[in-house]
């Protein structure tokens, strides 16, 4: 015979976590029946099990049962209620949820059909909360506030690796470019900057196949009429160590792989490059040469097209490719430990790679050999040249490569 209980059949309740782990949280359950101090519940996945009545914390507020667009309106304002609201909405393909004027976005890891011109027109000139949560609503809110108050606006996009910051940034720019009026060459340039930034600043990591390895501040300028008048991008904290070494399961920056896959045979020959990434030490330390779902050759074509839109001429593009090729050849330079006057030293018998690098950088082979094996210090107006050990020479070469790529990245941005 069933007992009478404070929990009614069909009611949703919060239940204590099954385990006392640090990250275990109360979970939701729907009451099916009660019997002798125990309650049969079904969780969000439909699994049924018995719990003690003492494990039931409290009834669930009606807002938590239905889920809400804006979590400020939740009746249960505990962490577990917020997380469940996000999870249930995510399972319904509703990846956006407001928390007041903030937007919480959960990466769906798939392309959703919610970023078309129809959505752009739908969210244009609407108040925040008037329509279901969407990143376009955030873009429109900032844009309309700027026009109305004649004041600068700022949108901060933050999150852990793989959260979708890169894609969210692109979507904000897409909306601003589309909603600011007639399409112009400037707007096209802003959109086309994305493939270049991703190629040179993004890489495959263990958690994200297109992880941004730098921070960026994008400053978009508008005319008094609300049309885009220009833009400026500032980059910071580029992960330079990735250029010379990657963790297992990760890759170097996309541009190296896409360049090898996308260049013609004649272009590779001009730069003394092979088409296989496995031929280059700087691309193999992560033991991962391919990135599933990425078409390296196509992305190189996209980068080239974007460079044309951004007014890179053929000579500038060739200079960029030459520097990238020089980096790959530098990574293949072989060092040999030796002793000079009872001091650890190093020598390079790899004349092939050194010669390639010298040509690509436009320096003499002798100067390059000296720079790679010796250290020069100017003290009291005099130049003092000393030998480097093998380990010191490799470290100096890697620092040289990081400096080249860092300067190249700044120049491109």
C-alpha cells in the first residue's frame, strides 16, 4: 500500500547527489510513486530508481521545470538549477540563454541553420529579450545603443578552450557588417580577415580543432549614419612556443599544413618544400599531421583569396610564404656537438637547409651559420663573440624562429 507523502505524483523535485564528490550536484527527478519512506523517481534521461525521502531536497520551482530564456527569472537560483536549465535547452538545440544582458552560449559542435539573413532581419532593431536568445541580439543591442547614445560599446567574448569564442566573434562581425547598411568594400575586408587570423593564429589542440592561440581586440568604427567606416585589430599573447613544439595529439598553426597542401608543385619547388608535413620537424612533435573535418588545401585557397581582398600584392604574399618556408627549413637544420679550445661548441654540416634558409631570408650563408652557432655581445663598444653549445644553439634557433613568426603575425594583423 502506498504511503501518503509530501511529494505529489508527477511533481518534479531536487535530489541530493548520489556521490559526495566535489563536482557532484543535486539533480532533477519526477516523482512516480512513493512507498514506505522511499520515492520512485525518473531523471531527465528517463532512468527510474528509488531514493530515500530524506534525499529529496525540495520541490522544483515551475520555472525550472519548463526552463527559461533568461536565467534571472529562475525560481531556483542555485548552481544546479542554472546548469540543468542550460543542459535541457542544449538538448533542445537551444544553445543560447540570457542571464540579464549577458548571453551564455554552449558550443553545439555542429552547424545550426540559425545564422541566415532571415535571422539577421528578424533581430534587427529589437529589444533584448523580445525574441529568443541569440548572438545576433547581442550584436544588435550594442549597435542600437551606439547609434542612440552616440557612445562606444564593448562586447566581451570569453570562455574556456573550445567554448566557441572564435565562431561567436565571426558571427558578431557578420551581423554588424550586414545590419550597418549597404555592403561596402570595408565590410568585406572585415569579414575576410577571419580566414587569415585563423590560419596564422589557430591550431588543433586536444580539446578544440580550431583553437585560437592568441587574444584579439577588434575595434570597429562606424560613421554618424551607422555604416562601418573602418576597423582595427590588436593581437596579444600569441602562443609562440607552439611554432617549435606541440603536445602529443596537437598540431602547429594551420597555415603550415594548409600551405603545403594548397601550393602548386611549382610554388613548392620555388621554396624547396615538400608536400608532406612529416618531412618537417616543427610539424611532427605532436604526432598529429591531419585534422579531421579540415580541408587544408581549400583553406589555403581561402587565405589567398582573403589576402587579395585585404590588398596584399603578389610580392607581399610571396614574402609571407618565404618566411614560413624558412621557418620549416630552420627546424630541419642538424647540429653536431663539438669542442673548441676545451669549450663546448657546435657546428652545422647541414649546408643544404642552411643554404635554403639564407636564400629565403635574403642573407649570406656565412652570416646565418655564424648567427646559428655563436653568440655576439657588445660590451664597452667592443663586440665579443663566443661559442654556443649544441643545446644553446638549438634554443637560440628556436627563439629566432619564434621572433620571425611573431613579427610576421603582427605585420599581417
